[in-house]
C-alpha cells in the first residue's frame, strides 16, 4: 500500500507543470550602455497588470532592482526609459496514470493470441494553470527605439505574496544574466 501511495505521489509531482522561471535578455548590440547612469520609469495603461496592488509591487521591484544595479531613478530625461508589460496564457496539462498488472508476454491464450492479459485501469487528469510573462523594456529616449528587453516566464502561483516572490526571482535572474553580458561572458 505504501509503495502504491508513493508511486501516486511521484506521478502527481511529475504531472505538475514546470515551476521554474525562464528568463531571456535581448539588447541592441550597437547601443552604448556604458553611458547609462539614470532611468525614467514610465507606466503604460494598455499593457500593465490590471490589479493595481500587484502593478505597484511589480514597479517597486523593478525600480529596486535597477537602483541596486547602480542606476539612479529620475522623473524626466533619463538615459533610458523603462516600462513593463505582462502577458498571460491559460494552459492545460494532461497526464495519464495506469494501475494494474500485465500478463504473460508469450504467444498463447489471451487477447490477439498474445499473453494472458491483465487487469488495469488508466485515468487521465487535466491540470489547468496560467503561464505569465513579465516583459521589461528599455528605450533610448533620443529616438524612442527599444534598446533592451528582458522577459521572464513562470507558472503563476495563486497567492499574491507568492506571485511577487516569483517576480523578485525573475528580476534577480535577469540581473544576473545582465551582469554576465556586461562582463563579456555571453548571454
């Protein structure tokens, strides 16, 4: 009985969608980032999180990460203009578990003339989840062209306090990747 319960637990864990953050960075290779010392955060009504509480938390986390990274926030005329967007997609994962026993595998009595047949059942479970992607853009204010984009995708947790921890982890990973890029160690 313990073995069957353990097997079910393993199958349930394997059936859970991936929870790790996937982070990517793209940037204009011809833009001189060495001159960037300040940033201006600009909100966009169309694409930011509709929940004002979560939107404020995300902005606070982005500003904190940028200032901890050595940039100074200004209200106007920043070296780069920063904004964010969030996209979500509803997903479903299907997983099938089977219980039972098989039969003898040689030729003989049984279905199709092979084996002795066995008894078992299979059950398919559908797991619904939301994938969320945080997109942070940096623009050159002189020509309003995108010079930097970071994205982080994660399976969104239900509780707001866990969601902001997910945002913090994404921002931390983005910061670590950016540090490697600046140090010349690739993406």
